C-alpha cells in the first residue's frame, strides 16, 4: 500500500513522539509498504543525518510542512498545509497522529486511521475527533492502552468498540541477543556497587523525585538520570546527593547501549504525570522507555500502575511497587541486589514478552491486520 503518515512531530527533535513516528514509519516500510511521512522541520545541534540519529533506515520519505507559531491557528494551518501536500500523491490510506491533518486530508475520500495517545482535553480537539469518527472513510482508532480505549468509548458515543485497536508502543531487538544467555546475566554480588539507571523526561510525576529519595536511602549505589533540559537538571541537582549523576539528553540511537551500562532500571512514575503542556497522561501512558527497558536485558523496578500492568507483570518480568510509598522502592532494590537469579529472570522474561508482543514490527502488523472493515 501507499501510506501517508500524518504527524505533527518535529523531526529531528528530542521528543518521544518524534521517535515513535520515525520507528513506525520504518516499520511500515520494512513490511513492504510505500511510506511518506509528514512532519515539521526541527534542529538538533550537531545532527546531520536524521536516520542515523533515530537509528532508522532511509527506506521512507519525509515531507516537511510549515506550522505557524501562533497556537490558536497553528494546528488548523498546519493541517491544511499537510492536506494540500498529500493531495499531490495518490495514497491508498491515510494514517496519523495529527487530527487536524487527518480532518483536512479526509476530504480525499480515502480511508484513514487515527492514532491517539491521550484523551482530548480541549473542546476543539474533541469536536474535531468527533467529526473524524463520523466520517464514512474512518477505518479505525489506534490507542496505546486498554485504559485509553475505555475512556474513548465513554467520551465518544459515536465510537464502536470494534473500531478501536489497542496497540502498545514498542522497541526493536536483535534476535541474536535473545538467544545469548550472557545478554541477561549480571554477576555482581550484593557487596558490589550497582549502577541504577533512569532514562526519560524529568516532568513532574515521571519518578525522578523517587530516584533522589532512593539515592539518599541507599547511598552505597550509584544512580544515573539520562534526560531532561539544562534547567530541569539544575533544579534536581540542588536536591540530589553526590551519588546521583545527571547525563542530560542523549540521541535516540545511543539509548540501547546506555541502558546496557546499568545494572537495574527504574520506572518510578506517579499516578499523575504532567506533560510539557501541563496535561496529565498518568492514566494512559505507555512510555517508550518501558519497552526500551524490556529490550535491554536488564531487570526493571516499576510503579504498580494499571496502565503499566497491561505490559509488566509483578514478579514475572518486573518488580512492581505501589507509587504511594517511596520506601518500598528501596526494599525492591535490595531484593534485586541480593538475588542474581531474580534479576536474570526478570530480564529474560521481559525480553521474551517484548519479542512476542511489543516490537515495532508486531505493532504495525497488528494494526494493518485489523484494517479489514472497509468504510
């Protein structure tokens, strides 16, 4: 198929949504489809090869469209620009995360699929999505969690449950690593210093506060935080003990090797997680780093949140802890430090679950296989 992937992501950038768009574009193309991805143009210092930055092959085309800075009209104008550019091609299907672009492109009468990562909070976006769901050429809504599917059905009476596909995010893995026993092994003893890592944004609720608390309670280990702006890092450094290192943002293609340098990985999110725009995504979040953690061959300690439990299973592929009590994180860390077999068990099971259910290839295949209902 010839697929138009409509995003409002800035490429390149440090945003997780840009990583997801690039990985999905590559995965669609890997399956033999002709992909053209629409995005806004961005800049990252010292980055000259976008595909190297994201670790994607040059097997799909990117078309950049202008987006005005004025927030009130930016989405609408950008959506119109994307639609005008997309009409130059004869696409079989439109797929997108940008409701504005999909709305204007839908006038082509070609079938379209909308992917949502959170429930609309503002009236206009809700109005726009409701219009999309009523269109005859609307095929499916893709959401990243069962929780988000439930709330979409509650909010939009026009939606049919059979029109919704739950497709969690994913990560890639080399199949040879899965077969290698050494990929999961960690021979450190409880007397050794462990490198405990976190990769991701530093927004309120993401869990950095819990990491700083853990570092003070368990000062004999080293703690690493990868991500965040200079301003955010400066704020947390004032509160952090000397055994916490802040490494700043890293390019996406380097994350797998960085994760391998840590002995235990933390995902200590709270029930409420703020975004850069101030919204709360705690109910629906399916963070990319959770799947990247699973691909790393390292054990995970994560918050016991319903949306995480759709992927992570306590005492099977991770250790899940109530987010209401930071002291429990310390007890979980002690348990993993003292038990090498448990660390290997969690790492191996997480990897196997990723390979079976949560690679980018599995995700795109699941989405495409469910597009059997014609408009």
